[in-house]
C-alpha cells in the first residue's frame, strides 16, 4: 500500500510590523445580564444613577413651596406656630417641619391646616409652579369635605388635589345614604364628570334628566343647575370630577 505523502511544512511567516492604530478605549465594566449599564450601580445593587447631569434624587421643591406658603399665610394672620398647631389639631413640631419643607404631610393634615388658616386647600399650593404633578391617596384615606350637598345627606370624599397649573381638579367619591335627599340646585364654574359606581339615580342637568346606573357616565357644563333629581336604588355612589380655572377658585 502506498504511503500518503506527508504535507509539506511551510516556512514560519515573518512577523508583521504593528499598525499604528489609535487604541480604542474599552469600557472596563460590562453590561449586566439585563443589558443595563452596571457602572451606575454599586456592588450592593442600589438604584441606577442617572446618566445625565441632573441629580438622581428630585429636590423636595413641592414640600418647600408648601411650607413657604403656609408660613406666609400664618404670618399674614398674625398667628404663632403654636396657634396654628392648636387650631389644626396637630403638634407644634409637625407645623415646624411642614413650614421648613422637611416632610410630606398627608392630605388630611394639609386640609386641617387649610381649615385653620381659613383658606381653600388648593391655595396652599399656589406657590408651586412645577408641572407634571401627582397626588396619591390610599383607598379609604380620602378627606371628607363639607359642601352644599352635605346638608341633604351627600357625603363627599376628596380623593386628591391638583398641586399646580392653570386648572383646579377636584375628584370626589360621592355617597348618598338612604336618608339622603334629592337636590338639583348645584351650580359652579367649570365642567363636571360623573361616573356611576353603584345604585341608580336620575340626574338633572339644566332642563334634561338622565337615568344613571353603574358604568354610566355624564359630562356637562357645571355652570348650569344640576344634581340628583330622584334617588332610585341604594346604595348610591359615584365619582364626581370637577375641573375649573384656578383663577375662579
């Protein structure tokens, strides 16, 4: 049998001169498994840092603006910190922290302070001009507000507060007890949106009436007289969102 010819060995190649290329800087820290840049987080797994020059944590501008407004209104009324604390039913230390912008007070606390100063709740935020605001209220923790319908058994739970901008937004959860009365004399600036949650009611707006059941909605100019004309089925509850220009507040 003929032996296979062994392959001839080529001579060792001459070493090539290195090309004078500029070095490309490499990122010493590879991205993590999710594709995020791990350079923005420490070894303990803290939140990623911002990649812009903006601070990672938003300054407490809302708290400072709220505190400044409360202090200004208090001094205009010649009230001491202890006077305001007593009138609002909160501690002196709480008032001091609020005025210095050190805490984010609850909606009920802000409402108590507004009542003690005898001003609308929305006026406490008039010094805060930043947009894209947010109001968060946990279930069952809205503030019970007295309005015209309170006298006829309508319960108003304020679910949030607009913190700035050109319009005021007042979202209410309205509950009508079985001893509540029909009332069609409501009238105010702006527009109102109603969304039925439970029960059934005949709701009047101007010279027309609408039967509202769960899932029904009604949007109208609230400058015309309006209100529940007939309470058909209990328990009655619905969302009422009132929107009007801030200068009209």
